[in-house]
């Protein structure tokens, strides 16, 4: 079997050009005589990789100078603890619940302070987003947390909330793990954004934290040193050995994004891919997407067969057609197509063609 169309939610599809370049450089990076896996993180070779990756990411996401870019480890789940360790100062934190990941964030933060629910879409089965005007934010809140894109429930903020317009001076914390680099970020509305790289930017192992400088330096006394944003920042993400190979691969992805038009071009491609799939789902008599149209994710599209007895046959046929990892998350069932930046539109076209043919066989 050749290269398949991989719809995994993460670790996810990578750009083929990146994989090919990494393969060609595996044994001998740029004449150094070493693989990147073997380099000292403090050697000039890796430092050049790190500095280029950081500069490219800052350019791609238009990160302002008063934000620090940290390359950390532990994934989004670890940041659910690391963020409150650094920002909560033991006080109240507000969470907008829009799916499984924001629920996890709330639960973890409660270990380090008072974690409150400012709004929740649970009553709607996490198929909608609570309107920001309805959020009940504590006046003393240290920060307000949202998950920008819920990979399991397929709900996405298409515009970041303006907390100042809501009369809130707390910083907005955004988990952008699954839609980072798929669309521009309005940094004027963000205090901190974090995300694991393994969905849209590279392999598992690297976690990005982009944090406003004034929020650094307030860690709780019991915050582990390796998780203290100030120590990580002061040491250029080298306080401990960073995930060197994951940073290298992410750097190649950043270069691939730049060569392909940057974030603005990627956003237009993502809109086209998502529209193609949603248009089919909305016209289908067999398949359905249950998320409200104004907050459907461009990255993760959950869908269901109205006759769920056909699920296994659908998945078997998809695998035979080289369409992989379409089974939905175990907590919600059904199917899910993750169509991140590296998924070409040909992959979505192939999926829609297969779904259309599968539906015809049951007519």
C-alpha cells in the first residue's frame, strides 16, 4: 500500500515534503556528520535549528515582540496544570466549557486554585458555543480559559472573544492545539496560547507556549522549575533538554507553511476543504453532522451514520480505499475526519467520493 489519506486526530498527517527532507537529513544534517537526534541541544548546529524555528514561527503567526515563544514538553494536558501553576497565583480561574478538552482543563486547574465554570454548552451536547455576552466571569479572575477548537466534538471559535468588551481585564488563555497555524490569531485579545505540535505542526513531543511578557514571573512557589515560564524564557527554552528532534521537524513544517503561502493561504485552503465535506454531509440522507453551522470546526469534522449498524462496513470500506483513522473518539462514537493543514484537498475529495458511493450502495 502506498501513502494513504490519514484522517487521524493526532498524531496526524505530516506534509510529505517535510518527511522526505527529514529522511534525507537523517544520518547527516547539513554536513555536520550527525543526525539531529544526536546533537547537543547547546551545540551551534542545534542552536541554529532552534533559532530559525522560533523566528519562522513568530513570522508565520505574527507574534508581537512583547510575547515570548517557549518550546516545552508535556502536551496540552500538562499545560492544563502548568498554566495555573504560572498564572493563577492561587486565585480564581474561569473556564468556558465547549467539549472534552475544556472539561479536562477545568478539572486539572482546580488542583491549584478555584476553577469556575463561566459558561457551558454541555446541555446542548457540546454542539454550540455559549455567546460571550452570557459568560459569568468572576471580577477577580486570574484568567479566562477557552479551547479554541475541540477535536472530539468538532466545535471551533471562529473569532476569539473580546474580554475587554465584556468588561473583563483578565487575560484570555487559549488552548489552540488543534487549530494552531490554520488561521490568523488576534494577539490583542490573547494573554497566552498553548498547544501540542502533533496535530498541525509536527510530531508528538513538542508543546508551544506563546505568552505575554507581563504574565511571566508569577509562578506558585511549588511550581516545578522546569515548568516555570520565567526560567524557561530566561534560558531560551533550554532550562532542561528540549525535545530537539520535534523542534527540528516543526521547523521544517514552518518552512513548508511559508513556501505554501503562509497562514492566510492555509486558512483559505482549510475553508475550502471543510466546506466540501460539510456540504456533502448536509445534503446526505445517510450521514449527518450535529454541530451548529456557526461554530463547526475546520479541522475536526465528526459525523454519524443515521443507521449505525453500518459503521463497521463503512470503516472497512474506507480502509480498503486507503482512507484511514476515521473512527470517532470512543467517548462520542460515530466517525471523525481530521483535515489539518497537511491534508490535501484531494484527500477530502476522495473521502467525499467514497461516502457518496457508500450511500448509493444502500439506496
